[in-house]
C-alpha cells in the first residue's frame, strides 16, 4: 500500500511517497532521488525497475520495510540553464561536480535541515515500535547519494545502513585537506565536522561521532560519465579515512544508473547482513 504523505512536508518540499510494509514493520529505508526528478516519480519508477535476481521488487524482497521517498525543494539548477527543478542543492556543472561548490551551500543547508527532521520523525515511528535509528537506512542515487552522505556525516546518529549509488561527497577535497596529516582518527573526524560547519553555516552538525559507525555500501558504474567513477572512489577513500566500514562495488557495463539485477542483489545482501530481514 502506498500514500503520498508523511509527517514532514516543508513549505517547498512535496510530500514524500510512502510505501507501507506488507508485513510487520521492523525497518525503514529513506531513498533520495537524483537531479531533476522528485520522490514520487523516482520512487514509482525505482520500485518497478529495481528487480533482484529472483524477479522480486524491493517491497517484495523486504516486506517488513517502510519505504519513504522524499523530494528536494524546487530550486534553480545552473547546469540545466537555470531551470527550476526538484533538487537537493544547485549543480553548476554536470561535467565537474566540484565547480561552483559555493552555490551548493544554501541547498545543502536547507535540505539537511529538512532531511534531519524527516529522519527524526521516521526514527520516532520506529521507537514507538521499541526499535530505533539502527533499524533505519539512508539510500541515495546520484545527487541523492551526495545529499545522503552529507546528512549522515552531519547528523551524528548511527543508522542501520547507508547505501550510495553513483554519487560523490560534496566538498570532498576540502574535507580531505582538513584531515590531512592527522594520525588520530577521532581528531580526523572532529576536523571533518569542523570544516563542514564552516562550509555550510547553519547546517545541523553534531559532535557525536556515532554516525561514523554506520556501515555503508557504495556502487558505481565504470562507464558513468555524469558522475565519474573516480569521484565515487574518492568518496569511498574519504569515508575510510574517517574510519567507516565501506563496501565498494564497481560495475563494468554500467553507465549512470543502477545495475539490474546485480547491483540490486548486492545491495539486498548488504542490507540483509545488517539485519534488514527479507
């Protein structure tokens, strides 16, 4: 059963698409869309096309999971000629996501506030079931992956899992520079958080390092020319420097999308290994 509603819907964010579990609710997965689509469109298509090797959709493979597809607010996208699209933050260049990072700040701040609130409300639902944030996963594709990893590293709470497909880490170079030369892992984490505070003033951040213990899966297509495989690898490396447990998979025949069924199977196996029951 689905409904296009949830507790969180800011003045500029469309209501999330919510797919209720068909069996007892034990876990929640929040999935973040890429550029120029929205939660309802992405979620509707993803749930039809993300088929595992047994021919099952995600709700069929994970009947205990509540799936939530929020939307970025309508905002100008410089890379699309100033067109107004649903996006988590502005993108200046499709060819190089490190260009125009200063233009990303407003969107990163606003979207992080929105998504942290959404995660808090979804966690509260789980807590009423005597569960908690360890039963929630954050999953993003492309810009949704970039937004998701920023939210995770900002938010402070350990989640059950993070899944990123074809994404990158915003301000990755500067975060790496902030950590450079420091041998103490806790100090590296503090320096990363301090830089994120300076880069995006007003963005929710936490001194709590538990988010760094969230296990992560990153998948990327070798043939991706929109978000280069190199950027995914650099994100993986930065996460490992922060002491995170990262599973990395690269798919040889994949462009800027997700591999069916191989990547979906890999992600399903990863989630199952973290307690997301089939």
